[in-house]
C-alpha cells in the first residue's frame, strides 16, 4: 500500500472473482467486481456475501468502506474504466468433458466491445491451452470492426491456485504467482500489480501463455492423482488388513513425498479437480496424446465416490426401502458452502432412488443442497444431533470440525442402530468398537 493504485475490472464475481477482487483491493488497488447475475450484485451492494468463505466478509466490508472495492452490473462501463481486466467466469464441464468456454467467450466479446484505452486482459478462469490466444484473436477482430486497429492490448494468463475454504489466505500468501505472457510490457505491468505480494517475498514465475495455462491443469491433476493414488492404496489396505492412516504416516515423513493431499476419503469433489482432470484428458485426446494416468485418476475417483453407498448396501442389503439414514456434511470439503460435484450429493441421489429417507446436516451448505436436491425423501436439519433422530445409520461425507469432536455417546443414543459409515476417517476404529459402534471407514479395519 502507499503505491500507485491500478484500476481493475473483475468479470465474474463468484468464488474466485470475489475473493481475488477483494484481495487485490486489500493490496491497495481499485477494483470493480462485475457479474451478469443481478441477484449476486444486489446482495453485494446490500452488504451481503453470496457465498460462504472464511474471512471474506470482513475483507469486502473494509475495502468497500475505504472505496477501493465496488460492484456493478454494468460490464461495458467497468471495462472501459479499467486497465487490468480479469476474466474470472465459470468454465464448467461440457458434455464431452472439455471446458465449456461459453461464459468466457461472452465476457471476451463484452471486453472487445468496450475497451477504450490500452488494457491488459487476464485469464484467471481455468481455460484449456490455446484459449488465451483465441481470446486475443476475438478482441483484435472486434477492435478492427470498431475501427480501433491502433488500440493496443495485451493478453496474460494468470491462473489461480486458491482453495475454497482457505481462499483469502491462499491468495494473499501464494506459493507462487504464475504469469504467462511473452510480452515484456504486459509482464512489467503484472509485476507492478503484484508488487504488494512479491515485495513480501512471494515468488512470481514468468512463462509463455501456453505453459501458464498448462501449469494450472498440471497442478490440479497432480493433486488429484495423489488423492486417487491414496484411495487406491486404501482399497488394498482393506483387502490385506492394513490401515491407510498408518501407511500415510509411513510415507509422508519422506521429504520427497511430503504430507499434503494424501488423505484417503470419499473421492475428490468440487468445481475444479473433477472437471479439470476431465478437461485435460479431452485436450490431450483431441491431439491424439494418450492419457493413461489421468484416465485412471478419474476412474478411481468415480469408484471412490460410491464408497459409502456400497457400505450401506453391504450392511443393510440391496433392499433399502424404508431405511432412514442420517448424513453429516454436504459440501465437498469443510469451510465452504460449495456442493458442486460433492460425493454427498451423488450418494443421496442414489439412496433416495432406492426409497431411503435421508436426514441431512451441514453447517453452511444446507441452502445450496436444498436448491440442488429439493424435498423428496430429504429432511434438512440445522442441528447436527437432530439429524440423527431415529436413523438406522450415520454417514459422514465432510470433515467439519464439529463432527470430529462430536459426542459419541449422544450419537449412539440418538441413532436407532449404532452404525456409522465414515468417509473421512474421523474416528479411531478401535475406540469406535469399544464404544459399541458398527463402524466402517476408508482403508481401515471394519
Ligand atoms: P463461479 O461459478 O462461482 O463464478 C463465476 C461467476 O461468473 C458467476 O457469478 C457468474 O454469474 C459470472 N458470469 C458468467 N458469465 C459472465 C459474464 N459474461 N459477465 C459477468 N459475469 C459472468 O465460478 P468459480 O468457482 O469462481 O470459478 C471461476 C473460474 O476459476 C473457473 O474457471 C474455475 O475453474 C477457476 N478456479 C476456481 C477455483 C475455486 O476454488 N472455485 C480456484 C481456482 C480456479
Ligand atoms: C483445488 C486446489 O487445491 C486449488 O489449488 C485450486 O486452485 C482449485 O482446486 C481450483 O482449481 O479450483 P479446492 O477444490 O477448493 O481447491 O479444494 P481442495 O482442498 O483441493 O480439495 C478438493 C477435493 O479433494 C475435496 O473434495 C477434498 O475433500 C479432496 N481431498 C483433498 C481429499 O480427498 N484428500 C486430500 O488429501 C485432499
């Protein structure tokens, strides 16, 4: 701070756009976050956050108050006023697994129609290799149509590595900032933009655009690979009577392996790993490059997401009609309300098709789940113990803190039968047995 503020327009005010916008404002820049969803913008203008993300509310409030952060539905005007234009709209999976670029291309057209002076157009969304160059072509064409062939602009790929639930901290304390551009002018501006972070020692890595685009997919694919690898090991543990938690401990102290992303569970969910692994497979397949590892990662994950369903069938039999099950945890991970590709949602759909009554609890994702699942065979509870009443078993999908420290005696007394299927290995199997539970978890003894 105390440095010259840059004028930034953030197109797309979702999980990434809002966090990055608020953090760039916190770094001293002037940021307008725009979105084409009027409900989102009007909530933000009324001081309400459309998403749950720890630490974000305070950050938004402070930066709005200090006039560095504002919100608008007017994309043209916001683009026209800004020198840095970030694209942070969604890139959901298309039917064939590739990234659907409809939202990105719409935003690009709006940019091409509105820029007035030199601007840097930055892809923050995760986009397939070649997209940023495609974006350059579209904007060039539009400027030509507007008779503005002399108006200069640069394209930069600046992928985002934040995690939901830790997004603010991740953005403000990045392991690295990847900036893809072969243009020295654009690089100089990007360095200036990120100076508040690089001056604290956070590294910036320059590369060409294609490498930056691929670095994003490769990072997510590597992390997803570690998870699927451990889930596959968990399956082996179950077969040979080993304990995946001990196996992990025996691996992670090796510095070459490290301890991150080695937790077996119900498979990775969220809006990123599943779609990004599929998208990179699709990109490679289009170029006739085989993707044996990536396909296996995806396949293992699909299988793993069915784990708790299989435990239920294994215990209660194929006929589940009339069963009442409690579910703790709906979001794809703790500290977020995001339920995109969450293993809980897929399992609940399968269970209710079989006539199971489901009682769900989640600290923050109930509303999103209600929108996705509706009311058929599902009751929503704001109290975690309420959700257990008269249930035949409890299924845990998300490692929220309050579940880890839950009162086992109370769980047992509220459930009709003391049966617990734990998709996140929250409890010790020996203790659970002592407590009188029928307890099944991932990659450990029954
Ligand atoms: P999101 O769905 O939460 O947000 C996207 C926003 O863009 C929505 O609010 C939508 O209304 C808006 N939008 C769409 N088209 C628009 C347009 N033409 N003009 C203005 N607004 C428009 O998505 P997200 O989770 O924030 O992800 C955005 C991108 O960032 C994706 O490519 C994703 O892969 C990538 N990414 C996400 C994360 C994450 O943790 N969620 C992390 C890193 C990268
Ligand atoms: C992930 C990456 O971690 C971010 O770096 C990246 O920016 C982001 O995707 C993205 O591209 O959008 P996120 O999806 O928010 O972030 O959450 P993670 O913490 O990575 O968890 C993803 C999934 O993997 C969750 O379902 C989680 O439960 C699962 N997971 C994670 C495991 O099953 N085991 C682990 O050891 C770690």
